[in-house]
C-alpha cells in the first residue's frame, strides 16, 4: 500500500489559507521567568529545502545548541519505523470485515472516488481504512504535490540538531496518544468530508499553511482560525481537542521547565494562536513573553 504513510505529527488536518509576506521568518518567542530564559518556536510538520535553510532555522538552532532541553510534541526517536506503522495500522484499519464505503454516506464516497480518479489513485487504495486516517492521507498527498517533504519535518530536524549537540529531547505526548485523538474523536467521517471540501474548493491548502509558517503570519492565522473554519463540522474537534485541550494538558510540564530555565519548546505553530493558546497560558503564569522573530 504505497499510500499508507503515517505523518510524523497530526495537525495537517488544519488546512488554512494565508497571504504571503516578504522578508519575514518563522515565529520565535523569548520567555523570561525571574532570571531564567527559555524559548518557544512554532513548527510545521513537513518542510521544503527553503524552509530547512539557516534563514528559517538558524536562530532557533543556535538556541537549541546552548539549551539544556528541547521539548517537542512527540519524540519519534523512541519508535522504530516498524513500530510507528504498527501503531498507526492498529487504529486505522477497519475491523469486522467492514470497508470504507460502508463507513461514509454516498456523497462522501463519490467525492472521494472523484479525488482518487483525478490523482490516479486506485479505487480500493483506501478501502480498508477509517475515514479520519484517509483524511490525513489526503493531506499528505496534497502536501507532496505542493512540494512538501514529510520525511523531513521541521520538528525532526530540530530534534536531530539537539541530539547532535548532546541536548536532551523530551516529548509532550506519545504516538499512541496522538493517534487516539483521532481514533476516539467520534467524528471520523466529518474529518474526511471537511478535508475533501477544502481540497475541492482550493480555499484552504497545505501550501498556504507552509507559506504562513515561513513568513511568521501569526495574526492572519489567528483570524482564519476563528473565522475561516466556521463552516466545517469538524471545527469544534480541531479547536477544542487538538488545540485547547492539548495546550492545557501540556502546561504543567512546560511551566515547570520554563521556571527551571534554558529550555527550547518547539511545537506546531497552531498552538500559539486562538483561545487558550500556550502563549496566553505562559503569560497567565507570570512568564514574560516577547516575540523576537
């Protein structure tokens, strides 16, 4: 199954459009608590050659080199490629002899078939998988078409840099937890419906999200997060579970590490915008936050 490739992280189901701005860089914040300094960097879970260059990553790499700890969403180095695939397939495969067509309504099924035909994907390529997993696969396919490399996520590049400089890496979640957010969401079909709709309208694309990351377009992303997704059924899941709930769950560990100091936090840029974002949480805990890039 050449289309079965689980993404390194999970937030590419959020397909947001942005306007490009020249001479900007990915977003980096300085955190200060008493006399302790730490850093927050917004990542994206794929990359291009331009996104990997020193203009984008040079400053945060420098901070990591001199840090005592790098914190990311999940440390995939704990899992072999075989373990990653085994864990993904455990929750992504349909059971009891069911197939994808039986899990979605006819309109959704026909929309998926049209997409597959347009892309030259065999009709049965996704038949054995849950709708939410197929939605993630479509996101990966669209990203690859746009020139994004999912084998070199920005998160992974930063973790490799940390280890090359003997800096400890710690994950906020396990891969099992991240898979569970989708597997237990109860809106599997809605995620597929919304992804297909966004692809068909070309209104919200992964390429736009990548451009936004490259240019540090925080304000535009926040506006679109609150307004642009309102028409999609999966929005509450995205905002409440993938963002607000996870942000809250992370804060106990993040605050403790920031109070110790000299830590770099590198998580998806989506976690820095919207209600209950981690920047707000830090400020509420008495941490001084200043954007420096």
